[in-house]
């Protein structure tokens, strides 16, 4: 039995595991990737490793290539490994650092091959996927678009355009707010310098993707003007959505994100949460939340309190970020009647919006019942229709039947 189990080895999870381990707790950290770092530090081993160098690392049990798929009552979770073996892991306290995923919004042609998430294409490129010489349009919303465009450009891609859906006024106000965050302002300046010569259009978004067998071009809207940009890849993501499924299964209170108190503890005693699953706030906020959760879960609340001021500073930046990149109502008009909302089950927008709520859509159309278990279409339905996709049942991720019959 571990004193503290951490689910997720991204920045928040690594910070939590490090602080809990250095506080004397026996820690187990679980992640479905084969290396630590999560999405943001994928391919940057040094950044991930520095959080568990030296003595704390020896007190941590690493479990990679494994997913938590069920909760067996309070104090025990079920984990399936890549070789399909299953282990039941008991814990004293649990820290959820499950991160976030990209939000995709449906538009005509969004299911074409080579239409891919912005972060998804970056992750592929970090894993060795060849992008050199490929024409790429980066579109959607949020600072991730600039980071993705910069990374692809450095690896030889021909970035044609960055299309940011938020308004120029919002971006200017956000830029002024960065004066209070010198490190962020410096980072933004470096990103913009790396993208010199690449058109970046505010108030611009994709309305259709075109191609016979794969993507050949994307139609973009800027004010009253539309045009089609030839490209090989459309890297498109409309912000991030917290991963709350495991927390919901454990009975934690969810209000768009996982609700936590000042010590990062959820509504369930002994279960903590840190990072993007508590709300989208960026790397620095994820790290400090992880530290607070790690200290608190190990019983060192005085140490946790010393990080409260830094968290508050990071939260102010997160609030500015959310305000700047709020999604415009125009995006609700993107899907046509025959546009697939649920890609797994080929359910069209017309069929889904004829229903009254998410439960009815699942029962009548199978929307949300495919392999992604509503992670894509559910987030889209929340934005497009204001629905809540609350029902969560085990398994949290698809597993072998044998794992359920353990």
C-alpha cells in the first residue's frame, strides 16, 4: 500500500510526487505514457526528471504504460497495464493530476484525414512524425497555437497561417496584462519573434475543410471575408477541457472542472487534485498546485500554505487567460445538419440537436458511446448546446473484458 498515489506524470503530478516523497511518504505515480512529462514535457526529459532527482526519486514507484480504469471503493483503484495485466493498488491519499485534453468543434470536413488537434500534431512531431516541407494551417484558440506553430516551423513545416478565433481587442488587453508577468511576457515575445513572417490573424477561424481522400485545403473566415488556404495539415484546437472522468467516478464534486479547497483537496476526503483538471491555468499554476497537493497529502500543511501566495498569483494570470480566449458564439454555427458531431458512431449534428439532453442523445443516437466515450463529442455538445455530460461509469477507459472480470 502506498501512502500517496499520484495519477498522472505531467508537471502537476511530478511536482506532487516530488513534494510528497521528500516529506517522507511512500509514493506511487501512474501514467499511461511510457515516460514522465505529460503532453507539455513530451520529449523534454530534463524538465520532467529534475522534479525527482536524488533522494525523492528513490521513494517513488513508477508505473508507466498503465491506466486507472476503475475505483474499487475508497482507498483502492484498478490499473490495467500495456500487457493487459491488472493490479489493484491501495492508497492512503490519492492525488489526481489527470490534466486536460483539446476541445474539438465540428465543422464540415473536420473528419478528413490530416485534420488533427493542434497539440496532437505537435505531440506527433515530438515523437518523430515527419512534418518537414508540409504546409500547415494552425487554427483555433489559445496560446498553444503559437507554441505549436513555432515548434512545427523549427522542424521544417511550412506554417501558412495562424488563425485565432478571439478578437484583436481581447488579444491587446491580454498583452497589456502580461506586463504584470515578466516571465510570461518574455516567453510571448520569444514565440512571436520565432514566428516572424508568419501571418497571425485574430478574429479568424476555420469554417470547412476540403479534400477528396485527405485534406487539401481549409476555408477560413475573417470578418465578412472567406477564402480557402491550401494545406497538407490543419492543426486545430479550441482550447482545453479538464479531464474529470476519474474524479467523477470517485464521487468528487465537478463544476466544469474538479472543485478543490485551499489544500487542493476535493469534496472527497483523502482525494486531492492538481493541475489542469482543476481548471486551465498553464504550466506554472499546475506546478504550484502539484506542490501544495503533495505537501498536503503527506500531512505537511504548513509547507503547503507557503505556496498559497504563488498560487494566487498564477490564478490571476489564469483568469486573464480565460477572459482573453473565450470562445465566440459564432462557432456554434459551424456544423451543418450532415456534419458528424460524434465521429466514433457517425452521428450527425441534426440527429443530436433534435434531442433534449445528453442522456437522450446517447439513448437515441449512440452519441458518446464509441471508443472515446464522449471525450470529443461531449465537450462539443457542452459548448454547442449547453448540455452537461455527467454520467461516468467504469471502465473510465476501454479495457479488455478479462480486466473487468478480475
